[in-house]
C-alpha cells in the first residue's frame, strides 16, 4: 500500500507560501506594497486591512503612494502606518499618503539578513514537524500491518525527497532575498 502524501504536500505548500509572505515583509531599500499587507486601519468604526480602504502603488524605487478611496481616512492611514513601526517616512498631501523608504545602512542590511535567515529557519522547523508527523503515521501503518516493511522504507525515501525539495526552495528564496538586500 502506497502512502498518500497529498496532505503532506499541501502542508509543504502552506509553509512555503507563508515563508514567501514573511520574506516579502522583510523591508529592503526598495518600495514594495507587500510591506503594508499586515496594516489595519480604523475606518467607519471598524478595523480594515489597508488595501481595502486605499489603493497602494509604487511611485518610484523608494516611494509608495497610498491613495485612499475616501480622503477623510488619510489621517487614520498615516496613524496606522506610523503605529506599525516599520521605519518608514510618512507624509500626507492632497493625493493621499506618501510612504518613503530610507536608504539602507550596512548595519540595517546585516539585521535584515539575520531576520530573513530566522524566517527560513522557522519554516525549516515547521517542515521538520510536518515530516515527523508523516513518519509517525507511516510507522503506525506498518505496526498495524496495513503497510509492508518495504513500502515503509520506500515511503520514507519519498517523504525525504519532498523534504529535500522544500528545503532547496527555502534556500533559493533566501538567496534571492540576500541579493535584494545586498543591492
């Protein structure tokens, strides 16, 4: 009986997607709208994601333009971005909110690289937990007699191939982020 790896593959995809979002939130010197994804704005008595009350566009390499659909929300947007403590410069004008990314210092680059590596390590840990769950399940099936010993080791090899592929994807994502931070 071959082991069904579909749930494991789905978990790997979720871990990889979360790592992509986490690394997207690691700010470099370039303007990227992804950094504002987690910001909630007080609007009409309720908290809403920033992208639901305004349009976010890249103005130039180091500037984002946040154009609210209702001009009265500009001050709340400014307050929410300031409160998020992302180290960005914020200014309000007649068109909305301008978010500027300061030039990165070498100290800041080192800190960002360290943060990116921490995010990758968190993903590796989540992957190890998922792998251990699958391995426990495979061993349980073998103990119950529903999986022969040969299939157990074949399944272990298949599982390890998937883990190795995911780790390679994590490494590739980290290399891309390191290049982005270093430039």
